[in-house]
C-alpha cells in the first residue's frame, strides 16, 4: 500500500525542564569589575542591527526578531546640541541565555548588602551616531522601545546599566506588558537547522487537490517540538494544518495507522519561506509589526493601569479558537502547550538616554541540592576565564568562579541547567540537575549554534 503522503524530520536534542533555578552567593560572582563589559569570546558576540534614519521624520524601526523602536522627529543631536539630518542607529537584542552569556554583560545587582542575580525578560542596547560622531537624545525627546519576549508576568522592572558607575540602576517599576498576538518573523534560510525541517509530500491525486496549498510544503519545527514516529513505518492517511492564536504559527496534525493501531503526530510549526522569497517576507513582517507597534503604544498606558495577569492573557488567547477544535484530546493538549511555547508579549518602556537596558526581576528560587564539582575536558582539569550556570526556562545566567583547586560549589533547584565555560577559544558545556553527581563532570566542546539550540528548546 502506498502512503498518501509522508513526512520526515530528524529528532531534536530533547527538552529543557521549566523548573526554577537558583541564585549565586556573593563569593560566586564574576571576577570582572562590572564596568568592564568584555565578551568571553570576541568572535561569538552578537552583531548589532544597523538602521539609517531621516532625523526630521517620525520613524518606527523593527528588529529582525520583531521588537521595535519608535523615534520622534528631530530626536537626535550632537553633544553640543547641534541637530543632524541623518542618524545611524545600532540596536542589539539579548533574547536568551546564550545571547546573555556570550555578551559578557553582568547579570548581578547589589540590593543593599546582597548580590542578586537577574532573571531577564529581554535586554537591549541602543546607540546613535552621525558620520561617526556620537549622538544623544534631545532634552525634550524620548524614544519608545517594545521588547518582544516570552516572559508574560507583569513583575519585571526596567534597569539601565550605568557604565561610569559600573552598575545597574532601576528606572521603572513593573513594566507594561501587551499580550496581543504578534506576527512571527520568517525563518532566515541561512540560519535553518536542517534537523528541524518537516517535509510534506502528498502522493494521492485526490488528496493533493484537497491539500493543494500544502503540497510539497516545508514547515519548521518550533523549539521543543519532536516527532514521535518519524522513523516508524506508519501509513499516514490524513493531514490537517490548523491555525493557532499566534499569527504565522500552525499546528500540523497527521493521522496514520500501523498494524491496526491508530497514530497521531501533532506538531507546532512555522512555514519555511523559500530563500528567494525571504527578503519580501521579511519586509512584509516589518510592515505588519509597524502597524502592531502603533496599536501597542496606544494601549500601553491602559495595559499598565489594568495590570493584565497571565490568566487574562490565556483567556484572551483561548477565545480566538473555535470550540470544535477542542474535541480532539491530543489536539487540545498540544494547543494548551502552544500557548506557552508560541505566545510572545511586548514589554514597552520610554527612555531619554541611549545605552543598555534590561527588563528584569530578582531571581530567588528554592535550592534543593548543592554540588561540589570539578569540571574536566578530555580527562584533564580545565582553567576557565569565564563560566556560568545557565537556566533557559527562566532566562537566567548565574555567574560562577571556581574556589580552591578549581572546584565549583553549585546550588541547584529541580530544573535542568547548562554549565557553560570558556577556556581560551573553546566553548565548553555540560548538563546539570539536582541528581548530578558530585566530583568530576566531563565537559563537551560546542559551537555557538549548538549552544543556541540547547537553550532555545
């Protein structure tokens, strides 16, 4: 019997747990002074996005990720107060623990006499120059920034990094969070992981007419999505592509049979744009986000006043689905998971100073285990010049330095962590959890791309 259609997808690396992590104590803070922000490996630092604007016009810039900056006309001037015709804007976003770790930006803050670790809901750095000359925001102007992130809670504050003082300063309490569904940026074909591509090919002529729009389509699996039956001889006789409450995110559902037993695959995906159409798709995405940015900014004060909770956000997303889609229990389970996986929110704030900003809350989680660990690489001790314990689920980077005899005292909760260290130009990593042994733990060399894949799943 010939399959009506088939799909192929290599398995992902697994999933990270969503349990809380822990904070470091004062002895375990990074050795570098705070004002010396130095990436652990220069070649792996994140590149800034660069935009050139007409300073005489109102402008909304959209990043590749979908964050935005609204800039009013005549916003920028030189240090002497002279207006400029054009400005070159650089914008860096730090979205996950890989971005934060590789930036070298300190994620510790003094609270009284205690050293606290930040849990980030988005961090960015914005700068402006004109013909190489540093600019500033004019005294009567401000820029509005909307950072896109999956952290939906409303208890994150805004911090500014004062490079002269070498410390974080709180600027705003409980930032406004806008829960409106956001367009998804197209997947950059140059950054595609072939292991996460889902190919759909419909062999049957009648079925092909029914699924014409999806014949020979390619979908890209969202982080955490893993086909359960990719390597099994299942006869797949039906397929549905279903919308979610998140624009450009689809649930692809397959129904099949093997040895008289029914099978289902329900996967969250983004459509994969052909390389020749990527620029056009990105331009369309930026246009959609500009319209969305205007709506978000109009509603930001109302949202701040209402203090929308996670419960009301979930309720709003649920109302966008038709009731009949919940009859399938497998689909409903995936739908409930999709709310957490795909829903990003926009956290907005206004600033009158260029620089580095972080949406944070203090990271205090219960400790269930404490480990005394010596890390090795190729069966030999390792000397690190930068190291941290990363917890992707909570977007936290806990900086550690070794104690005597290169031993680390590491505090853990029930979550899944990644210890990441830099030795020379090597990026080394090991998974850790509360059940990990004391003593020697072997590290594996990884690439920047592999680190990003680990912490985004």
